[in-house]
C-alpha cells in the first residue's frame, strides 16, 4: 500500500494505482476526457494536470502511478488556470451547437466549461468547419465536436480487437476516421459512441429524437444472447429511443455495472426497434372459417382451454409444450408447471435448434464468471463462435489474451474474429467437432505426461493424433502443438458451444471434456448458450426428463418434492423432446401443441418435418410478440409482452440470476407471459392467480434447490450466481460412452457440407423485426470458400442456387475464408430464405450443391 497526501488529506491506496483513480475513490474529482479505466493510459487531453511536490512541472493524473509519500495538489489557482486555458484551447474549433447536439445535457465538456468558467475565447479567426459524415448504418461522425481524446480508437483496438478507427492528419485538422473514410468495416457495436465524452460520434438511429431530460430510463437485461448484459432503456411517450450500458468514468458514471460495464454489442445497442414495430401483435387471434381473426381475451382463453381439453381426450401425452429460451424464469417455470401439474405430461422442451439435443448439463460449482475469464491463464474454445453468438464472452477472452498474456486456442470449423487473438487455430471439418474435442483432451494428457484415467480411457484413448487427424482434417502436429502450448498454463478454461453440441457424438464428447477437466484439476467447462434465458429455461425444468433444479422426473423423491409443492401427482415417464413432439404431431399422435416464445418453423433444423407437423397437428396455440411463421399455422395466437414490457428475471451462461424491469407499456392488449399462462391454467380448472412475478420467484426459490434463498430484493443489484451461492447438482451421471461420431461422406451430387447458425447481425426471430439490424443484414446469403467458388465461377454478389435432397434456396454469394473449404454457411434465421428447408434431422451432416443462378 502507498500512503499519499492529496490537498492535505492522507490517503492509503494499493501500489500501482493511477493517481486520478486514487483521488476519485477518495471523492476528489479531477476533470478528464481521455482517461477510461479499461483503456491504456494516454494523457492526451491534459485536463487532469496536478501539482506534485518535488516534480518541476505539472503532471497528468491519468498517467501518474502513485508512490509512497507523494504529496499532490489538485485545487491550486495555478492548476485551475491551466484547466481553464486547456478548455479554451479545446474550444477553439469546437462547434457551439449544444442546443441541437445529442450529447447536450450529458456532455463532459459542457460540465467542465461551466465549472472552470472557460466560455471566453481569444480566437479572432474563423473556426475550421467540417461536415457530418456517416460511418455506416448506425454511426455518424461530427469532427467539429471532437476532443481528440482517442477513447473511441483505443476501445475499438484494445477491447473489440477490430482497429476500425484511427487518428488521421495532424494539428488542428486531426480527426478520427476509418480507412479512407469508408463506412466502418467492423462489428458495428457502437461502443465508440458510448465512450465518447462529447457528441463527436453519435447513433444516427437516435440523432435529434429526444433530449436527456425528456427520457425515462429503466434497467433491463438484453434479450439477445446468453451473456446477460445489463442496459438502460430510454423511453419517451412509450417508445424506445436508445439503449445504453453503464460507464466507468465521466458524468454518467454508474455504481451499477452488470456483467458488461459499458459494453454492448450491435444487437443490444441497435437491435431494439422490434419493440416499436407496427406489426407487433396487439390483440388475441382465433381461427374462424380458416382465417385468424381478432378476438377478446376471454374468447381466446376459452378457445385454448377447449382445444387442450379435446386433445386430452386422447390422454395427457397427446399434448406437447414447446417453451422458450427467451422468456423470463417466471414464465418458463409456470409453463412447465402448466404442462406437468395441470395437463399431466412431461412433453415439454425449450431447445428448438437441435436435431438431437444432448442431455442437459447443470453448471458446476467451479463454473467461472464472465469477468473471471479475463484472468484465466489459458482458454480453449471448442465448437463455439463467441464472436457471433456471445460477444461479451469474446471481449473477456480478448482481455485475457491482451491484458493478462493468457494463452488461447480455438478449435472450430468457422473462422471468427476471436481467432485473430488465438495462438492456435485448429480448423476442423464441419461435423467433426466431437472428434476434435476428444482428440484435444487426449493430447492434453499426453502433453502433461499423464496417463488417461480409467474412467475416461474408453471415451478418448482411441483419439491419438493420427485418428484425430483422419477424422477432422487437422494435422496431428498442430493438435500436439496446441496442447503443448496450453499445458504450460496453471489451468485451462474450456468453453464450448453450439457447433459442438450440434455435431454427431456431442453427448459423449461433452461428458469427456468435463471428466478431463476434473481429472486435470481445471475449472468446469462453460457452455456458451445461444439466448438470453437458455440457461434459465433449463434451470426451470423445460426439458422432457427434468423438473426445476435439474431434478430427474424418473426419481420418485424428486417428483414427490416438486409435486407436493404443486399439489399435483406428476408423471414419471420422461416426455418427448421438441423433435419427438414434431414427429408425433406429423404422425397424428400429438393432438395439440402449445408454443410459447419460439419459432420452430424457422429455427428447427428440418423444414419439411416442422411444416408437416404444424399443418397436421389438430390444435396449435402460439404465444408470441409477432405473427411469426409458426403463428401463421396456429388456431389461437396470444399476444405477449416483450422483455422491456414486463418485470422478471433471467439467468445467464454463468448461472447469474438478474432482474429485468419494465421500461414501457405493451402494445394494445398484450399480456405478460406469466399472466397468460395463469389464465390458461384457470380455464383448465387450476386455482392459479398470478399477477406480479415476485411471488412466482418466491415459489421458484422454495421448489428449486439451486435458487434457494434468492429473492427479488436480493437481485436488485448485480444478481446472484447460483452455482456459487447454492452449489450445483452432480454434473456427470453414469459411465462416459466412447466418443464415436459417424464418419459420413459427401454424395457425389451434393459435394459440400452445409453449416448453419447465427451470425452477429441476425440471430433469431426478434432481429427479423429490428429495422436497425436489418440495415446491416438486409438479405440472406451463403458464404463460400474461395477454393470452392473459383471452380464454380462464383463471385461476391452473385445469385446462386443452393440445393439439398430436401429443398433449394436462392441466395447471394459471399466469398470468404471464414468457412472451411468443402463447406458453405447459411444463416438460420432469415424467414424469407429458411435454411432449415435444406436440412434433414435424420442426417448427421447435411450436404448441398451450389451453382450460379443463370
């Protein structure tokens, strides 16, 4: 610890603390523009000059590290004169358009100008005038307002890893610019706008829309990916105008940080327009004479009850419930309770995007926090693309590498932005991710000179370098080199995601990496889930073989425990998965389906099966925000509230339960999901009366062991990560089977492997209706490797026909090295070009051919 004196006050701070930060922690404010805690020290703006004894000149507090015995003065007349002079210099060419500037009222320059009375200028010449220029679909640049603090440039480079912005020219004509002043070629996150202390960079979706004092701010949790970022929604007249995160510096500094601080990705920052979309459902719809027509809530609920009761004439297992990975914990909990305690079936599942969903794995006690990733000595990413699917996770990994010299290896079939920070990139053939995982685990034991434990030997022993190379196409020497590099670290944090979980043999491979991590003394692997409440939906038991808290439905004690709380006798036989329910509906065995907050018509990986199931099922209820492709088949459509229109909780990938707060009223007659489910249950004879979500959370805490003691009041801050608070259920059950994925080969007429998934600018049904995001993703496309495009005569921008044995799509070609040779990538979420029309859920790997459209 260092003892310093500031303005006569003695302070004791940790060694290595920046002087400006030490003063701030003591309540002594020093003005600054260029300093930001996450960024490298620069000292560009010179506003934080202070006097330090025994130093002949004033020093910048933002670059000075405290030393024991240091004596500092921040409030002398000389210091205040320097600050006033520096502000006069900054304002020489600064545009004085505060009344129309979007930063007006929350501008650090405004506040400091007022504080140091720097309104007078001795400049006699005309100011240098600059035009406002566009940096792409979301961001405008006004260099007349710039301070040259370089926060935006440093954030883009150091945190995002993109380097899309730089400092161009010199002197008074210096400016922030992209390469050749072209539109930004980056991830369009808008964090450069967030950290700008003035209005030099602004969101053109928000420009000139509302003043700060006109907007009502509410804290919510982002609805897109599983990272669970917190954000502030700014509302005026019941319309969302802007979303922001929580700054660590400046006049908008916040004590609340969430898991993300100031960070939001492009979806969180610019993907909110669906809330205000005119196509939102505003009233219930009931099918009459073959058409969906407006109905009252009483009529709609009565129709739902009648349809479900008719289906129950064939038994409770004639009804299926497809839940949501986006709805709140409270809604998911009540949805499962409705299925099991009221209807009497275990046919309930929230996992729509899998051909064969692997068994559910609860989080382990040693599950890392997102913030903890930056301190990991080494990270191994297997079959996951955090750049597109979990952007906050990606930034934490990047900080691990760049700030803390952590090691990073990525094993995946697709190239992502994160690969640029990796020491090792193992590009495997699509569909061989399970073999890649097994081979890497075997290589890790070899690199450490350890024998594979007997409990794991049957699963991975056969996957030596030669076998893994033969299966994945990755050279044995590259695998060994990656393992040797990682083996130097004290431990390795493994992350895995959808590519591994969707690959053949995923169940055995995932069990193997958990067992290997345990045997090597590493923290538990972390599954990167795709949606904002994917983890919460599983916590709440939205799986056919699990009750809330990962209790097994086949276990009599678990059924008695939960059934006692629900005052119901629960079914003992595990139910059907989403795929099995769709197959049963197509065969006429499922008579009714209730779909909440999901769009299987687009998301389920077999377009033919899902279309047949939705057409043939006797009765279909869809509860959603929009008349989705699934809802168009429905007999009853129930309009639900969006995430910003209701209170509740979500659980992110680290098991952190967080509160979300209502920011605006829903459109028309839309109801919260919990209220809708409660009314349906009452219509079926249950004594439910759900209003607020807080009593539901209290019930969850009493029924679900992993949520014990969690209350709404305790979640008012940054939430509670339940693995650390309550411990975790056992992660591995039974012996680990051998990792034996099939080895399919491409048929001659369909030579290319089809890969699908999310991409950053279009990640699901909601982004379909987000007009801002569609500016960045206007048309469906197919990515083709250059090695495959040249022989086929394909070039960027060409229209191509992509065909499989199941269907055909016409897509715009993007030639790129992001996909492996011999494969193509088609995003899953464009409803106008449904990738699932090319897919067969019975095929371990899908194959296609592609030709230029003539």
